[in-house]
C-alpha cells in the first residue's frame, strides 16, 4: 500500500473526502496529521539524527537483560 500526503483547498476538501469514503478500508485509509502524530514524527526524526551523527548510545542484549532483571527485582 502506498501513502501520499496532499494539501487540499477548502473548496474541494468535502468533495474529495466524499469520494475517498466510497472506497473500503482495504483500498483507502484516511490518515490525519494529529498533534500526537506530528509529535511522534519529530521525536523519531530527532532519534534518527542522533544515530546518524553518532550521538546515540546503544546497549547490548546482555546490558538490557541485566537492566530488566534489576527492574523486576
């Protein structure tokens, strides 16, 4: 499935939404840019930037398991 982002004029918005609603959810799903979606997108972009610039800190499986065991105890 492909995802596109459109900027729609207020004049045609209702008509376009009507048309899209005629498809079933397997064919077209309407996604909205809610505030939480935008916040998540910014957070993930910042995380990616830290990885790409070498500022991110990574942990081994052993470190993760020790931390998990310590948290459970």
